[in-house]
C-alpha cells in the first residue's frame, strides 16, 4: 500500500522508499516506534511527528522554552539535534513528576468530533501539534501549557536526519 496508516493497520512488513531507494524495511509497528531517520518518522506519522530543533549543553536539552535533563549516550558530543514526539504523547495535564512543561500559543484548534488537534506555536517560532481525545475548541492566540515525558522522545541527528534514540 502507498498509505502509511494502512501499513500500520495491516501490521505487515513495510518498505519505506524515497526517490526510488529503500530507506528502511521491517514490521510496520517497529518502523513507527523506531524509525531509522526523520524521513521514516514523517512518512509513518499521521498526524505528523512533531520535530523541534534542540540544543544540548551540560546534560540538558531544549524543547521550545523548556530545558530539561537528557543524558543519552547516543547524543555523544553533539550540541544540536532534533527532538521528535508524536502528538498523542503530549498532554495538557502533568501526569508524572518527571514530565517536562513547555508553553505555546494556539494557532488553530482542529476539532474533528472525537479528537482535537491543537496547533501551537512555540517561543522558538517552531510549531507542534497536540492530539487530545474529545472536543476542545480554543480560540487562536490562547496561551497553553503542555507536558511530555522525556522518555517519549525520539532523537535525530541535525545534519543527516539519522535516528539517535527512540522512546524506551
């Protein structure tokens, strides 16, 4: 199939191609959970995976206006990389003490009936999407506080897009 959602539904071996070349292959769920590149993460995510530029200094990473401890061996000596998180992994309430708090401004609240997609602009000018169960209409320019568990993050090399780490 040419539809990533169908590949995930079928749960079969999936081949991700780009410009006629094989980028990654394996069981669809495995590729979704452990994409080998940013490109594979984008292809298999609907809504798209959130990708945010991050800096790393003294064992701390950045995500929008948040700074938090992130000491993953795959980061190595990199001072810049991309962090990725699926929209359904971001919450509007703190669930755990280790959750990272960040802030954004609503650009669009896309209410589809049983799911709401909140499109936020971060202080860095980047955008992120939160997927919430239920109908939650919000006006544009509404400030929002949101949370994620750092264990849910993907890390990608800023230059090559190669995966550095995936959620544990």
